[in-house]
């Protein structure tokens, strides 16, 4: 198994998209695409599955809401009921209107932060992580297709020919 | 060349920019050296900040008796400044979250700085409840922690505690939202530093960019999290100022005890926040040469928001007046009569002029697109919105139920010092931000270039 890679560098995201389409049509497996901004429509071409981040966010939100309700019940109903302006301190349900604002805030707090942490973990980014974009220009104005030869049965020459034909500015092997 | 967007829409990026030009233009203030004006303004801000911190330390050491408060007016500048700063913060979230949900592309030029403004404004706001506690070392008592007082828990029925949760959620969520957007741009700055062989800034921006590489999967998740965080931040921003208004509305003080407060405060917050965004952007676009990104068109669009929210605020003022008369409650009637014609009439009419009358001039397209006029008006609105909070708080309190308690409020030098200090903190943070952070979202501006760039609209 070779670990060699081919990188095709493009100046325009539309050209890259067309090239990726041509490559996939020929049966080439594209490892990844690096770009300075999100390229709309690239995900289905190179086979990026839809993210489930929003589902995780929903679950974190539910956790936050349950946590808040448990906190009210434990502190103000169960553990130490206090008479505050004659509010019903014996029942969570009857005292609920006063608890809605904090329930909402806790839901948002947990959903947002839980999602952010999941986002960092799924993207494997954290302070101190070294960037792995193959060409530094891909955070500026260039777009790059990364092809792992180990994952492909199509020959190097053929891949390079397609890249060249479809408008790659630079083709490098690593 | 055909464009992706209706030709009738004005371009949002002027000049024939390439992707590389955008990186260059936005990275320039970070990579270059600060000029003399920046140092002058920065020095003034730091002095104001230090003066404010000195006043805060004096307050903590001696007690809040150093303020101009008295037995009748026991809440004045501290809460005025708190509400004012929180309100200013709201525009940032509105621009970044609500305008994202509405797919308003013009938000791209201003969202980064508006969000930065939000965070710095909330820092200033959060100072006030902290120091008003008097014994700031007991601040952790607002958290529901098990304790030695027979497990006396915090009171979740109280709007003041709702505020603790609202402000901390708002601050931390805004910070995360802002930072997630900054990561790809820090990566751009990092890779530029690597190519220019600048090891120190490369090391710093490497850490700040979390190793972002811009792969397709990461961008896919980036768009998803931006959208969901915007969806969460939108009700959050409405809830925060609603809860702030409930600090007043759930009490039984005449002039505070009204159901109109939540929408009225939210509109006022957006109004004052947009005015502050205008003040900052008009200076920033000039100083860091971003006039091709923050165009007259952007300024006009923001002025329209100012006019709309200013009109909502005006309707709220008039509704309040009507309701106080219509309620038949003589305490309410007196509170509003006293606001308009009592000893604080000047504050009331300053508020009315600045907030109700002045934004109406923006019906004129010529004035909406006039930079000098917009700048002056943005400051007028900020002054007016400060007076709004002052009027609500002090005029309702200074006429107590017993005429023997009637009194005036005069701020002490410590009150003034702390307020000036928060302005210093705000501008110090903002100036540092403008030199070290990409003030426009580089990636997002590139993503809208083809649909709204002027060269694609010819």
C-alpha cells in the first residue's frame, strides 16, 4: 500500500466542483477538499454525509431543560420550601410559571455549549492542534482536491490527466 | 457578466476584488503597525479604564455609600448603566443571529465587529450588578450552591436571579458563537504569517485557530453549527432583555409595573445597539480602509433598522402615557405627569427628542446616506437611550408614596467615574480587538463575493 497523495490546486470553487464531479465519475475516490470558505454543493459530490450536529444539540437542550427542572424541584420544593410572596412552594407544577425563564436559559446554555464542544471534537480542532491543510494557500484564495492513492485503483497518470483537463492550476504528488 | 442576484440590489462588495484582495484588505490592520491616532485614542481609553477601576475599588473598599444613592432613590446610575450596556450588546446578536436566519447578506460586513461589541458591552454591563452587591466577595451566593446556611437555596422566583442566568448564558453563548466564526479567519492569518515567515504571530494564531484546516467536512459542520447557534441565539437575545425589563415590570412601583415593558425594552435595546454599531463602524471603516466592504448601502440599511426600532420605541412611550391615564390609577397617572413636567422634565424631554423625534428624519433617503449626519445621530440616539433608562428608574423612585421621602438624585464623582470607566473598558477592548482580530469575517465575505461583488453585477 502506497501512502502517496495527489493534490490538485484550483483558483475557483466552481472549477473545482466540476473537476471533482469528473473524478468521481471515473471512479476516483476523493479523500478531502480544502477551501477558504464553504463550497456549496461539494458535500454530495465527494460523499460527505449530512452532519448530525443538530440532533446532538436537541439532546443537549433536553438535558439542560431536565437539569433545570430537577434543580427547581430539589432546591425550592423538596429540600427547603420557602414562602416567597405566597407562591405555591409545595408543587413544582403549580410554581412552574416563575421557573420558565431559567428553564429556557438553561436549555439554551446546554444546547449551545454542548454543541460547540461536540463540534470541536468532531472536527478534531483544539488549541495546540497543528493544521493539516496540504497547501497554505487554501486558507487564502486557492481550493485543493486531496486524493489518497492508497484508496484508489485508478492510475496516477489517469487522475493527473483528469485534473489537468478540468482546470487544475497545479498538480503535486506527495 | 450574469450575476446570481437581482441587479436591482446594490453590490455589497465594491471595487473589483479577488479572494486574495479580501484576505489582504482584512489582514492589513493586523499585520501592519498602529498609527499615531490609534495610540492617542487607546491611551485615553486606558486612562478612563484605570480611573473607572480605581472608582470601583474605592466602592468595594468603602461601600456603595460612596454613590449618590439615598433612602428613596436606592437604584440609579448603576442599573441605568447596566441596562444601557446590555441594550447596546443586543445589536450584535441581532445582526449575527436574526439577520443570518433571514439570509441578509449585508450582515457579513458588520457581524464580526457587532458581536465583538456585544461581548465587550456585556462585560461592562455585568460589572454593575456585581459591584452593587456591596460585598462582591459574596457574589457566588447568586449561584445555587449547597451551603452552610441550612441549605438556603437561591430564589428562582426572583427576576434578579433570572437575570443572573440570562446574562451569563447570553455572554457565554455569544462568546462561543463569535469564536467559532473567528476560527477559520484566524487560520487565514496564521497561514499568511507562515508564508511571510513571522514565527511569533504564526505561533499565536496557530493556537487561536485551533488547527483549523478548512476541509470539506469541517466547513459542512461549520455551516450547521452557525445556523443552529443563530436559531438558539435569536430567542435568547429576546429573552435577555425581556428578563432585564422584568426586574422592573414585576415590581409594584408606578411607571414600572407595566406589561408593555418586555417588547418595549427589546426594541429599545436593538435601537441603541444599532446606534452604537453605527458609531463604531463609521469610524472603523475609515481608519482601517474598509469602505469598500462597509458601504453606504450598509449604513443605509442599518439606518432603516434604527428608524424602525426608534418608531417602535416611540409607540411604546405613547402607549405608556395613554395607559397611565386610561388605567385610572392615580399613582400611575402622577408618575407619568411627574416625568413630563416634574423636576426631571429635562431628562424626559431629552429622551423624547433623541429617541422619538430624531430617528424620524431617516425617512429621507438623502440623510440615511449621509455619513456625518448618521454619525451625529447615532450618538444622539445613544444619549437618548441612556436618558430613557435614567428616566424610568430615577423619576419613578424619587417621588415615593410619602411626600416626606421625596428627594432628588445627584450622582457622586464615583458614580460618574465608574460610568466613564466602563466606556474606557469598552473602547480599550474594542481598539485592541481592531488591531489583533480580523474585523470582518474573511471567509464569509469571500462566500458572498460572487453573488454580490460589484464586478459580478456588471
